[in-house]
């Protein structure tokens, strides 16, 4: 029984020491975390939609081509089949581009800001929101997203917003953002003024 109590008291003492001591080394690691924290979006939901669009479009095209009588003859069925095939191709291309962009996207949370950046065709897009400018953040996670373990975090929705889409373990990242926002509110301007 004393063995169980002793490690608990040691843990309490060390966590109390780290909370009271605010040296620069401890600013870089808070709550056992080292900053910056980076996350990448999962492509799983986009791949699911890619498969659904591809298979659905292929099945619909096959139905149109194999049953020309439903569309008033072979000529009309050919036109409808080509239109469905074209729309399916556009949908598949859109999701392939999205997969490519998501693979090149990175989310960063550090002591001063939240960053979303991605590279596409030799160009980098970067959106940064200082923690002192964060007014709101929320976790959006539907039933399927919750089941698959991903979600979206919206920061400053409608006011210079930034979105961390398709994040794995979004609750953990949302908690980190909340901690950093409250720390930033407590220390004032990021320049230290």
C-alpha cells in the first residue's frame, strides 16, 4: 500500500515543481509536450469518396450502355453514358487532387501561433493565426468521423478562420490548442510586450 502511495506523491511533487518554475526551458515543454506539434490530415475519408464516386459512376455508365431502351435508343443512351462517364471522371480527378493536396498539408501548433501550410506545384500556401488572435475554436466530428477517429478543428470561424481538416485524434489536438490559447491569453502579446 505504501508503494502505491509513494510514486503518486513523487509524481505530484514533480508536477508541482514544473508548474511553479517558469524557466525558458519549461516554456518549450508544457504538460509533457514539446512544441511545435505537427499533424497531418488523414486521406481516408477522401479515398472512401473516391471509391464511391468511381464505382457508382462506373455502375451507372454500365447500366446506361447495357440498357439503351431505357433512354429512347442507342444514340440517346450513348450521349447519357458519355455524360455520366465525363462527370465520373471529373469527380475522380477532383478527389485525386484533394488526396494529393492533403498528402502535402501540415498543421503546426507552437507557443505563438497555429499554422496550416501545404505545397502544390512548386508553391507553398501558408495560413497563420497568432494564438493571441484566437477568439474561438471548435471540434467538428460526425458519427462516421468519430467512428474512424478523425475530425475537423475550426478556429475563429468566420473571423480570419483556419481549419485543421481530417485530423487524426482531433480531441487531443483540440486540447493542445485550448492549452496554448489559454497560455497565450495569460502572457499577453506574443512579442512579450
